[in-house]
């Protein structure tokens, strides 16, 4: 046992890197299985005849093949720069650099909060810049090629700047809170850390839709008419405390569509993307002949599905599960907080900064545990999706839900067939074909 501990302490960084790359190879293997399936199915499979046209199938297949290639390249790119970051003790380098910057500007370099905030800010800039080429390619090459991107370069730049600033405004004070709690919370500081994250999460759930989301997209009340009337009637029939009904101008960003619910207690909101509503968006020259969006009955079916999530308390169950995972991570962080071999393995010889320790534990040491948790979340999420579909079907929206699922699949160029292993690992939402079959069995 002692020999095993010594091996672990001596080769901790190598073990972490092995786990990272083994997980990457597994994900690439699943991705290649999905790619092989798509490459085999050039012609429209008989199982899809009558569900989608050959033209739609070809477009969806081409889009998914491109996304598959991009996903593999992006994952490899991420793994390479993360590996280099660890091999060359990047976190230690940025920490020492932060101390120098703090000294240079006359701040107290022995104050861990100050140095930690400088370090977190620099790391945020570094990771943002290094990931930017992939984000730009995804938006302006891949999504543009398949007709989804609607952003201009200036819109994208403003978006990225706002996103970065909002992230810093939230994360920097939070890091101060984390450090203070760890320094003053005693042996059971992880409980106080958990309470802090719960309070911040609940606060952001209130703040995000009212303050943060409108910084990025325009939210307007849904205009009076048949759609609004029927949505209000559906909500009232289920005693859903609908407070406001919004439409978000997502078409300036992308032609992908969606709908969601949010809010606390009696202040529930429903948000529809403008791209979800048939004939709502003004089509440009490229989209003039493209039919997209759902009609009133189909939108009601989609919302019946979302209300099924509310009725079954899926959001609350997901929140509770996330808290269990969070506590597990914090407990392990508490156990390893002063574990010198861990800091040494990542290049920290003379210091053990709290924030860096939290990053190391949650992002690297606990990869196996959090991978298991992620698998559990995916499985539970799929169960919840079937339950929500069942709820909508029992309300009498089965046929409209099927039509909506097919339209959304077409509008978003979703590829309808998936390798079982790939789908099990990646899809929190069941494939559309499985959902259609489940709806048919329910009726």
C-alpha cells in the first residue's frame, strides 16, 4: 500500500495526463463509430422514408459530418494545449507572474485574495484567447457554411467582450468569497463553500434573465394573437403560474430555434425563440425559399413538453443532483487542500494557493469521479425527456409533438440516426426517432 502511495505521489502529473488522454481516446473512438455509420448511410435509409426528404437528409448528413470533424479537431486542440499547460507548469508560471504584477503596481503581494484575482483574470484572458480560433471557425466557417450563422463580425466581437466582462464581474468576487471561507471556515469549510455556491446560483438564476440575458439578446413580450392566447390557456389549464411571455430575437445570432421556461414560485416565464415561430422572422435573400418554424399547435406541443418538465419537477431534481456532485467535489477539495505532493506535481513548491488548488482538484484530480457523475446526469436527463414527451402526449399533443420534433430536426439539420454507444455517451436528449417511437407507443 505504501509503495502504491509513493508511486501516486511521484507520478501524479503523469497519471492525470494518462487519464485525460485515455478519456480523449475513448471519446474519439465513439466519434469515429458515429462517423463510420454516417459514411455508410449515403442513401436515405428505409426507416426514415416518409419522415424526412432525401434533400433534408443529405443536408443533415453533411452538417453532422462537418460537426463531427470539427469536434474531433477541437477536442484534440484542447487536449494538446492543456497537456502543454501541465507539462510546463503553466499554473505555477501564471501564479508567479501574478505576484510580480501585484508587486509592480504596489499591491500587497502577500495577500492571497489580491494575487488570486490577478491570476484568475490572466488565466481567463489566456484561455479565452487560446480558444478563440476554434470559436471563430465554428461560427464563421462551419455554421456559416450550413446557413445557420447570422452574426456579423462586429456583433461577434461585442458579444465576446460583453461575455468576458460579465464573467469577470461574477467570478472575481466569488473567488474572494471562496478564499475567505477556506481561510476562516475551519475543518468543515466545505459546507460553507457549498452554501455560498447555492446562494450565488439562486441569485444568478434571478439576475440572469432580468439583467444579463438582455445584454446579449432582445427580449420582447409576445404580441397579442392566437398563439399568445392558446399558450396562456395551456398554462392556466395546468395551473402553471405564468407571469410573462417573451419572444427572444435569436435570429440575429443564429437560425437555430428553441424554447424554455424559467422563474421562481409565482413568477414563471416562457421564452420562445423568434426562429421557432413559423413566418415570424423576416427572411433574407438566402432564406427566402426556406420554410422553417412551427405552427401554433406544434409550438403548444413543444411547450406542453416543457411544462412536463415543470410538472415532474425535473429542474429541481437536476438542481439537487448538481448539489450532490458539488458537495462531493468540495469534500475532496477539503481532503486535498494541504496535500503537498499535489501542488508539487503541478509546479508549486513554495506555495499552495487555494483557488489554484480548487481548479486542480475539480478539473484534473477528480476527472474519473466527475466523468461518472456526467454519465449519470446524461442517463437521468434522457429519462426526463421521455417523461416530458409522455406528459405532452397524454394532454393530447402527441401528433403535434411528433410534427414539431421533425420540423425542429429539419430546421436544425439534426442527423436522425446514431450509433448506440455514441448516443449513450453524448446525448442528454434521446434521438428524435426514439422519441417518435415512444410517442406512438403511448397513444
